[in-house]
C-alpha cells in the first residue's frame, strides 16, 4: 500500500504550484505501476493494468485479454519456450499471432459475458504480491518526478501555442558565451538568439525584457520558445500595445520596412474617415511613437500614410525628402524620381538607408535623380547601384552624406 498522505500531498503541490492536472499524474503512476508489476510477475505478451484508490491508498492489478477469433488472429505452433514458430504469411494477412496471455477466443469470452463482441476486452484480477508495496512506493515516487517535466511540457505548449505571434515579457535568466539570451516566463524559458537582438543593445541578468514570440515548437528535449527583437512584426505589436486604433483594427498597418536599431518606416491607413492614421500612431506630442522608439533602443521611426496610387505612395515613402516628379514603369515596377539637388541627400539617406527602406516598404525599384546625379536602389539586392554612366554611386553617396551632416549641424 502506498503512503497515501505523502502521495496526496505531492499531487496537491504539483496541481497548485506547477499547474499540472492531478488526473494526468495519477494516470502516469498507474501505467508505471502496471509496467513494474508485469516486469516482476507478468508473462510475455500479457497486458497488465492498475487502478489506484486515492481514498485508501490501495492498488488493484488486473490482466486484460482481447476477444478474438480466426478472422482477427492467426494460430501457429509454439516452440518449447512458448514463442511462435516462423511460418510463411501472405502480405495481405494483417492478423496478429494468437497469444493466450493477450487474447481470448470469442466462444470462451461469451461464457463469461453474454453479448460480448470481437475486439472488446475481458479483465481478470491479478494477485497482489506481498513485496510489491515497497516497489510500488518507489515507482510512484520516481514517476512523479519523471512526469513533472512531461506534464509541464504539455502545459507550456498549450499556454504558449496560443501566444505565438505576440509580445511576451520575461526576465533575463542568463546570457551564454555566444551571446544568446535565455528569458524566463514562469515555468517556461525562451531563447533570444544573438542574431535576433537589436544591434547596440546591452542586456543584464535579471532585466525585464519584451520580445516577439515567433515560434513555439515541441522537441524531444522540451518546448522551444524562439524570440526576436528584430522581427518586423515586433514593431507592429509594439504599436498595437500603444495605439488602441491599431489594436481594434480602425487603423491598419499596411507595410513595414525595418533596419533594427537604426531606422524603420511603416505605412498606415485608417478605415474611419474621422480618424487620422498617422496622428493616431504619433500620439499627442509624439508620446506614442516615442514610447515605441524607447523600447527599440532609440530606433528612428518614420510613419507615413498608405496610398493606393504607387506614385504617391513612393513619394511619401521617401520622406522627409520632397519629390518633384515621378515616372513609373508598371511592368518592371521601377520608379524614376526627380528631386531638387538640396533634397538628394535626404532622399538617399546615410549609406542609402532612406532609399533602401523606401524600396522595402513599397516593393518598387527606385532611381533617384538630382541635378547632375543618379542613384539607383534595388529592392532585391538592397544595394546602391548606378543608373547613369556619367556618375559613380560611391561619389553620390559621399556627397549625400556630407550634405546631410551639414543640415544636421545647422
């Protein structure tokens, strides 16, 4: 007989502290006790089951036999050790070999229970062994410890599967030598890989951190929670937390182009003519967008209004630069942009960043032309290329950087 008080105490503790269903733990203990009984006292092929009585602490073991006949099992000769002698079997014959420890013939089963049918089960009580109480107690203890992780794995999977694609908040548990960060969420731990961290950010153990949960997967070693702070949807979810109009669907984020830790562009549109999409995201005195910027380590964010017209959309995507003229090639999805010479540096941005983000946001290839210069930004290659043989891209970038630096100093 099991130590009832200790068993019940352990079950209550697991249920309250670790949120593990008591029924699952009891089921696991019964299965393990049945396996232990069969190992010590059972026979080959025998099906043994156990029922645990929590009121008394007692156990009952019984053997299960499946009702069968010639249509469901094959009868073969056995050797001296009781094992079936190999015989040729047709590939179409899916019947299992008859085992008296596992099967009971239909005619015999009907003598025990009237109306019983094929594949139903007949149970026979097994004798309780005198020395099995000690073995059972040890087995139950081991099972409780072994099943904690398995049950927790199921609880974690159920809890976080529904949160995939959301922002989660946890505490940094440790940072390994490769720079990967392990974040604790109560009973679960997620990993923020080095490549998913915002460049320039510094982390410390015990720090509370927000991250985007982009993958929940079950593995033999447990449940993996993959986190990111560089994912474009992390930016979207941050705005959803700060902007009620995005959360309720009144304002829709149509596109995101992001270079984590440096700069991002998002395009938004309103489904209510009385609500200003960009104003909602910026907030009064810029409080909403600044809150998001602070969470992203000072990342600059340009918020533009989405336009169905490609030309207008591209022009807004290139802000803060002012566009003079746009020529579109719909078939090639290329846009040639004319800007004033003093706007060229703003249109291109440092290292071509502004043009590159505009490409990502709109999906169009962009040629930006100022007085006597041409700079081309490719969407797929994300590099600055020449579109005018008379001028070199690197020189244009150098001029753009110098002009932008002068404007910032002024």
